[in-house]
């Protein structure tokens, strides 16, 4: 996997993190000691090589300028975060550059070429900011204030500005409580600014607490109330002057950094100790991704997966050729080496596809695909993946697009319950269209479409929900007044909306909802009625119906915002919205640090909602809802009682709860745990002696035929009345082992072949596998079901079938992805093999992750999934450890962005 | 102007004789029967925001009031109308003044008037059993962008001080109110709730539009999904709120307004940017529709608002009058300020007799031009009635505003000279004069009511009454 990770690891470095992207990522390539001569009053220890503790704070960093270039008109952003926000020196003659310093003379201005989107977006979301500088003011007379670092448009419109007002530092920050000019400002004490080198940090947290530190020491603290949701998206970053060039600052910059969060005092001290030179590796020197690797992973591997692996995988290995692995691919097959690096024309692989001999009985490669293969072979056949995961590549096209997620029906119900305390389950289940399964789950975002029925239902449900609310009491949580004035209604809407819509409202949203209340007032309505209709509007808002997240940026993964993360955590772990504790943690900026997030996750996993959510996963993964419609042939199964279907569903869910939550066993134990839960009816069906009047736990240690999910009726019934080896084998291949197989050729008669005297299901399967046309694929999955032959179509156990044929449960299987065939003598041995299989454990990781993310996983996710898997296994392989690893991974902590148009 | 003038002839021609909507047919038959004898009793209140400082009223038609001059013979312009009694200390000067317009009462809380408005008192007296079938009891409409406190923009109030009808704040809504089926005789609860839910739906549409727009935080796939959702919401809106009873040949409904409405129209008192073209196009379409509703005898009572009390807009655009450029509006630039401080409202705060007050004068002039536009629509050929007079002449149309000054420094100065004008009400009031009435608004209104044959008097019973004979014909 090492090579596979290269691209992703490089991206992670660029994005400033590892598995836990939101925490500081220790850097391995430490820079030389700081030049104490350049920073006169920096501590002496800067002369020695920095230790780990000296390394600058990286978490939350957005832009970083170290002024290392001594020539040119560009000041490089070396944060390595997102798209570099490089600065342009507007009048080169008015600055002087030396390595590590930039002196601004009269009228100089250094500014970004475009709006500082990554800073603005991050601060709008976080409500917190830090501006850090190493600088030397030229004098103590500059006033205006002179703009040292500014994010603004002109003299009266800004988001934030660090300035010099004679012998004080002055910071103006625009919030919903300050003016568009950021006034009132926060100033350092008089005479705190001197014409000498200094480390100056302004940091402000989400609650409004703003501090200025000089040389590591706090010199002022003040509250700057309000939110930063009103920050303009249009402003550029400027150094040394106002963007309108009328507030010059004179002095020298050594370092400027901007963070999208507040720095704690220890962190400020850490950066002060680190000095003005970088303790982190600049993005510009991050290891570049090999173009050859990239070409293989993005172009060639998908092509091989699409056209070749159906027959030339480790399992099928037709002609003894396995093209899924580097070693076996280079070794070749019966006809000799398939790949001759550097020589496409001599490669059997290319010859066979170029002549359309291959793929056999399948559409030929397009001219473009052939050219691509030729290019790869001619360029040396660089192979950077240890194994080509056909299943991952198969999802590539489907998963394209970053879909926002509509709440599923169950999430909608849970969200209403949490937001307004109303149980709307009955009504919602009755009138909301059910979510349709796609890629194995009904919460797959791309398939969470909307139709008129949804809109009607949302409108109808909004009314019904509000009908059930004591509106006055609900509103009283947010205001003690019943006036319909701006003064009362706007804060009410802002606070109520923040709770119901899972994060702070922007000004335009407050205004929009306020419009509802004014309309009600204009129609003679009172306060209660106004709140009522505002609630109805909120319950139909896109921010309620969907999980809205920022998806725009620079095309690179961005850390998700605090409230976005709060929602991700809650919907993944609970299937519902964040609770008050999570929202408070987001309010306080306490979802940045790994330990803080882990603390929340631990708490959340103790909550009954986490158990409920895990049961939803099980029901989805195994498609347990299918059981509601199970109708076996009554003539063939006269003992079938349709209540058995519900018993089977209950069995599987209670079994899971026992293994995963009560015993906290590794998830793989689901395959061979020797226990189950059954009603007397189901126990009898299984041949067990009923042990209680109702549902009871059964120890299966003395029942060798049963034990584990695959021996439960809920799963065995996937084979239909005929107990189809095909259906059962495909289920195990795809849902337990995460393998893939091509669809059958068009027009193929797939009518199940009935058993007969002398011909069992296994015999029928063996005939298919022996068939040249079918065997290539069927050998991949039918042997997986051999161990289940003794279970009939409704899960009852027999030694002989209805014709008296003796049944078998021995066999051999090959795990997808490779290895030799492994034999087993009994069904129980098969279950033990599966439970011990890394493939099964990884497959469970993928399945749970897919359900958590609500999208199919693709090959680009593979390296992160590998980390999740390893972390979860290290922590015991339990459901809780897996969920923790998932939510702490980049798949949850980061969001992919699309470049701003 | 962008709008195509909608008039009675166009509407009737479009409707045709056969396919005419039943409610309209009924109402017109009723109207025709009534008009054969005498013009119906009608009363409308026309409000404009921010007022005209008393000293400027004194200049007659030479400046701010100039646009009313063509209608001078059909109006009685009243100066020195004292609304000081409407001051409710500690609330809001704009709100107090606006609440006093047409009621002579201070507000009763933030969403109620201290008493009924004159149009509703007349309605109650003359139509105690309700209006004829198919006719809206009251229509309240307006173009405005300041929403906090209802009294700023609603100017028809029931006896108990509650608003007389739901506000129609876009031409499309007013169109539907005029041309759609009107169910029942009164605003019953179900109809009202339905209208409010429609406003909720408007809000929902606004939000979905935001997430499909340029400032959406969403990526392409998600925006497409939200756009799908938006399409479905609109489909739902069409189905749930489709106009019933409208003839297919009736004039097309106005396009959806591009101007901000609802909450977007008032970002917390910070003001909005708007061009003169946008403002007047929207208003004139609304004024046309309201006039048409009167001409078709769809409505006899109600109010129309052109900009709310304490309105905050940052207006831009070249203001022409009679083919000549009179002023270049650019409030924010001229104030050199953004947000609320860059709004036209500030011209009123800065009013001083020693100054030229050019911007204030231009704004005031423009407002009079637009008020005159509406009045002229009731005075054109389509408004001629069997008695040979126009609707403007036959109806009691009262024009008023909130303030006589604007500097908020002195209640007496601010509320003692509030501009008023009335039409003749079929010979009941004097017209063709500018009159210094020097009387309380309460007495003026009560005098008007008495002239309209209304026994009820506004204000507390113990208040001494003083008939303002000077306004009577």
C-alpha cells in the first residue's frame, strides 16, 4: 500500500494534516535554527536546532509568509494549506527584500491578487481568527492606523486589520456587533509598540474574547462581540498599506501568519519560541506525486479493472494470468509474459487488445483506451498499486460528484424529535416517500432525490409538527418577550434557528425568516402565530432538509467547519442532529483538537442513539427490510409462518447488539459468534428447543450447524426458495468479502435450475463452474455458498434435500484479491475462516464507512480506509473502535472542495 | 419604465365576454346596477414614507408638491395637521407618526393601531352586512422595504386596531388577489392561514434560490440537486396556490418581481440598494393593478403604501421630471457612507432650513410624482363614472405620511405639521385649495367621517371635538 498512499499522502501534507487533519501534524524535516541576528529580541535558544516543541503551530493555519525570497514581486504563501494565497508587491521600488525580510517604505503595498477566499471562508465558519506577525515598525509615529496586515477594501470597509496607531497596535475586526470598519477596535497599551523587532499576535475566539500578545506575553484582553458571518467575501489580503493605498505602514516584515482559529496562550508561546523562521516544511518542497504513478492510478488501473480483471484476477486467473497484482502481471500466464516494460508492441497484453482478441466475448477497447495502454507500456509500465481493487474502481463513475445529503426518512424523524421534541414518526413514515437503496444502502446521497411528493410531505409535516408544539413554551427558551419587533424577533430567530438548523444563521437568513414574522404581523397575527409560521418555514428550509456544507474552495480537501463537523459526527454516530453539548463544543471552538473530538465521540458512543444507528446499519447492510415481503412457496414450505420473517429480523439485530454492544467483540465475530436470539417459533424452525416464552438468547456452542450471521434465516433467505448458490454466493462475495463480478451477459437465461433426484444445488453449481462460458465468473462466488447447502430456502437445516439427495457443507474458497484456495470441511469451519479473514474485516470497514459517509467508496478513499482499518483493529476491531476511526479520519474531518468559479 | 400599463380596457378586452370568470361577472353586474344610480361609497388611504417637512409644504406647488399640481383641482391639500397626540414616548417617531396616519391614534403595541382607520369606519357604516358578493372587503398593498412594526406600512385597521387585510406586497400577489376567486364574504381563518402559508413558501423558495445562486457554498452536483428541489417547490406552489376562477384570456399575471420582498427587503434596518427604475417600475405596476381593481369595482376600501415609514433605501438613478433631469440619486455615495447611514432616510435627519436640502427635495418630489401617478390612474377615462365624475372625484381618497420634519429632535415639530391631502368624495370636501387647517388630525378625520355620513367618531369619547369646517365643501 505504500505506493498507493503516495498521492494521498502528498495531498495530506499539502492540506496540512495526516489521519487527524485538524490537529497539528508534526513535521519531520525540521528547518535549521532561527537566525537570532535577524530577530534581536527573540530568545537565545533559537540558535540551537529546534526540538519538536519548537515547531510552529500548524493546526488551523491558513496563510503563511516567511519572506524568504529576496527577489521578484511575489511573496509566496508557504502555509501548504489549500491554494496558495500569494501576494503581489504593487510597487517594487517601495520595498526592499532580503532573505527572510521585507521592508516596506513609504507607500508600499503587498496584496493578494484575488480575494482571500480561504481565509474569509474559514473565519466566517469558525468565528475565530489569529493574525501573527514578526515585524519591526520603523517608528512610533505612524497613525491612521497604518495597516500592517489587512483584509479590507478601503479606509472604511474591512473584515480585519492589524494596524499601528503611534505607539500602540490596533486591531479592527468586523463582526455582527461592530461596524463595517471593525470599530470599536482593540488596542495594545500605550507605548507597547516600539521601533524594534517584535512578535505580535492578535487572536480572537468564537465567543468574542480577543487578545493581543507581544513577544509571547498577553498585553490586552477585550471582548469583541458578534459573529463573523457578515465578513465580505470580496476583500483582498494586504500588507503594509490599506488596499486603497491611503494608510501606509512603515517597517519590516519577517513573518506573517493567519489562522482560522484562536491560538491559546501556550500556542502563542510556542510560535514565539519557534522564532520567525519556519519550523514546518513549506508546501513548495513537499514531495511531488510521481506523474507516472498518477497516470497508472488514474488511467491504467481503472482500464485494467474495467476490461481485464473479470477473467484475469487472482480468483479467476484465466490462462494463469493475474493482472490485478504487479508481480503476477509481470510474471505473465500460460502464454508467457504479458507485459514488456518499455515495449508495448512486444507486450502480449497490448497485442491481444490491439487486435481485439481480448477481452474475450466482451466489447473491444476503444482507440483511446488502446493508445493509453500503449503509452503506459512504452513509458515503462510503472505500477504503483500493490493490488488493483476492482470493486473500488467500479464505483468510480457513480461516486463522481460531491452530493449534499438530504435527510433520510429516519434522519428526518430523529431530527424533528431532537429539534422540537415532536415524535412525527408515524406521519412521516406514512407520507414521506421511502428512500430507495442504491449501492447497497438507502442513504446514498446521489440517490436521495426529491420529487413533488417530498415537497408536499415536507409542507404537510411542517404544519403537523408545529401543531404538536407548544409554540409559546418553545419560544420562551429563546426570548422572554412576546413582541414582534426587530429587537425581539431577530435574536429569537437567530437563536432558535441556530438550534433547529444546526448552526448559526447568516444575516440574510435571519432577514428571510424575519420576513415571515413581519408578514404574519401585517396580517394581524400575534407573536405566537409569527413564531409558528417561522417554525414552519424553518422546517422546510434547505438547511433543515439537507445537510448543507461548504463545498467550494480551491479544489483541495478542506477541514470541515465546527458546526459541519458537529453534524457529521451526530448524523454518522446517531443518525440525528447534534445535541446541545456538540453545538456548545462547536460554539467554543472545541472541535479542532483531536482530543476534544475524541472526547465527544466517546461520549456519543455511550448514547443509546449510537446503538440505534448501528442497528440501522445492520438492517441496511443485510437489507433486512426485504424480509417484510418474504413469501416462500406455501406448497413447498408448508411450515412457513410469515411471522418468522419478523423473528428473523429481530434475531439478527439482537444478535448484533449482543456481539457489538454487550460483549463489545470485534465485528468480525459476527461471522462465527456462537449465540443467537430466537422466539419459540424461530427456535423450533431452527431445530432448537425453545427456552422461553418470548425472545431468548441461545448459546450455540453445542449446535455445530449454526453460529454467525450467515447461518441466520435473515441472510439465508437471500437464496430464495431454491436456496440458490448464485444468490447466496454473490451476497457473500459482494457484501461480506467486498468482491466484484461482472454482470451476466445480456439475454442470459437466469431462471433457477431446479434440483432433482441425483442433482443438488451444489451439483448445479458445479456444472455452471465447469461451463466455459459461465465458469470464469461463477467460480468467484458460487463456492462461497457451498458451505450453506444444508440450509434450505427458508433457513431450515437438513442433511438431505427434498429428493433425498445428501447435502454437503465442505468446500474450497479463494478470497477476492488473492491467495491460494482454502479448504473447509463444515459450515462452521467456513464461518471461522471468514471471521479470521482480513478481507472480511476490511470489508466490514468499507461497509460501515460507506454507510457513515452515505456514498460509495472509490479507489481514492482506499489509503484512508486502510488507516481506518488498522486503527480500528489496533483498538480491538469493535464497532465503537471502527466508528471512532471513521469519524476521526480525513473522510469525515475534511471535505472535498470545488474550485471557485 | 419597464412595466406595461394595465388598464381597465385592456383587462376587459382580454377577458372576453364568454369566458369571463364567474366572480368577476357577478361583481361587475352588481357594480353596474349600483352605478346606474350613484357612485358607490369608497375610501382609500394612500401613504408615503418619511414625510414632507412643514417648511417645504409651505412652498406650495413650486417644488416638492409640484407633481400634484395637475391634480390640484381635485385635491384639498392640508397643511398644519397636528398629529402630536399620536406620539407614544419611547417607541419610535416614524412608527408613531405612521400609526397616526388615517387613525389619529398612537400605536397599540408593535402590530396594532390604537384605533380603526377612516376607510374601515366608512366601510362598516356603509356596508354593515358586508360588501357585495365577489368583492374584496379590503385590499392592502404596498411597495416598501422597512418591515419592523406593522404600522410603518399597513394603513387599514379594523375597529379593534388589528390589520384589516393581509398585505399584498408584490404585483403578482395583488394580481392574484384581484383576479382570483375570492372565497366567502370575509377573511375567514382558513383563507388567512392559506395566505400566510404562501408567504412561508415564498421564504422557502428564497432559501432554495440562495443555494442555487452565485453565493451558494455548494458544489455543482449539490447545486443541481437543490435546483431540482426548487423546481419541485415551484410546482407545488403552482398546484397548491393556483388561481381559481381566472379566465384564460385575462391579462397575463405579472412576472415574478425581481425586487426583494419579505425578509430580504429589510436586512435589519440596514437598508437595501435599489435603482429608481426598479423602484418605480414595481410601484407603478402595483398602482396600476390597484387602480384596476377599483375600476372593476373589485374593491372599495383599503390602503396603498409607497415606501414605509422610516424607509431605508439607497437609491441610485437619474431622476427626470417632464423630460428634464432633476437630480441624480446616489444616496450612499452622496452620504459617503454604507449601510443605514447611506440611506435616503438620512436626508430627513439632516434637514435644515438653512440648507438647500437638494437630495431631500428630490426624494420628496419623486414620491409626489409616484403618488400622483396612482391618483391619475383614478382620474383617467377608464375611471369615469355615470355621474360624469371620475373615481378620484367620487371617492374619499386620503393621502398622508408620517412626519412633518424628520430630525427627531422635537416631537411637536415632527408631528405638528403632517402633510395631508384628500379628494372630493363626490362633492363632500373642498378641492382645488391648499389649506392651512391648523387642526388636529383627529378633528380632521372626524370631520371627514361625519361628511361621509358616519356617526362613529375616532378617539376617546371624552376628547373635545372640533369640526374642521374649512375642509367641507
